[in-house]
C-alpha cells in the first residue's frame, strides 16, 4: 500500500469526470491515499469541490511562492480555510528564487504568514524550496516551524539541507526527479536518508518518473518512485511502501486511515 503525499488533482483533471479513472488507476496500483495540494486561494473552492466525494483524498490550503497577481493570504484567512477535517496541512508554501526576480520580500512575507497559520491551527507545513536554501532554513527557524514540522516536498537539495530540515522536525519527500538519470546527488541523499523521515510523491501532473517520463504524471506513478528508491537502498518494495505510508500518517495525523476511510 502506498500514499501519494503531494499531487495537484485539479490541474491533472480539467473536469470532474476526469478524476474517477485517475482514482481507479491509483487504486489498482494500491495507492490508498492522496494528498491534493493547493496552490492558490482562487482555485481552492473548486479543488475542494472536485475531491469532495472521495474520502481517500485529503487536502491542504496555501498559496504557492510562484503565484504572482494572486490573492495574498493573511494568517486569519488561512486559519479559517484550514478549519475543516479534510485539510491536513498548510501549503504549498516556501521560497522559489529560481523562477522569480527582483525584490522577493513579498515571497518571504507570504512564507512567514503560512508558518504562523500552521502554528495557529497546529497543522504541518508543505514547503517548496528552490534556489533559496539559506533563507528557507532561516525563516523556518525564525518562525519556529519546528513546533509543527512538515515536509520539504519534491526534494532536490543536498544532504546538509536534509539534515537541517530533519533537525526542525521535517520530513523529506522524493518525487519522480529521483528516478532521473542525471540525479546522482539526489539519489545519494535518498540512499542515506533515515527511513523514518522519508515520504514519496508524484507532484502530478508534473515530473513523471522513469519509465513514464514525458507523460502527464498521475498518482498511480508514485509506485515507480517507491520501486526506484527500494532499488537504491537495496530494500524491498514492501518495506519502502510500508515506511513511507506510516510516515505519511504520522505527519498528517488528520488524514483518515484506510480502515476508516474506505
Ligand atoms: Ni506541488
């Protein structure tokens, strides 16, 4: 049994009818739970409406650091939207200095507000970080993110950053990027990461893993991420599946377990 700890179903599915086949495919590959991650407040209501009929899908609320010209969330609004059982995390939030230009103080402020909201509602953070390593760690520390913890999603950083994040109660999540041929440094991190801190995800519809690279990614493909990591670590697929699933429920304790949900 597997969990896809990070997907964007509302971007994968243009209409509600597109979702059932995606979920059937995921179920056929033993994906028991999915966490559908928000990227903006504008899209949030339709995302929640899309997933409403399916208890095997949890959700987060937040505004992606790449979002410009979007509604800026304040702490109160994030807390109000997070106050429902389906919402198990705040995010995705964080810093992205790769895509953005100029004075990025607005990104850092947005990130701080997400951390404050997460602490206020006692839900973990889903953090996106790209080309912003030092500021990400500094702001997480300054805003005492360790009190709620979370995950560095779609991890592409080095071992030092993984260690610094784990010291603040964060998990490390690997996406299909770890399966790419040129991802040798990242594969080295996946090899040495303590099993009890590892999560896996698709980040679908982006970043399909080998052997599906180039196709639209979907939650079922998280199996390929798990298989690849099992090979790297010389562990069984079953043990990677079990650990990452256990870790998911430990972090996102609000997510219903399958014996209750399905
Ligand atoms: Ni994402």
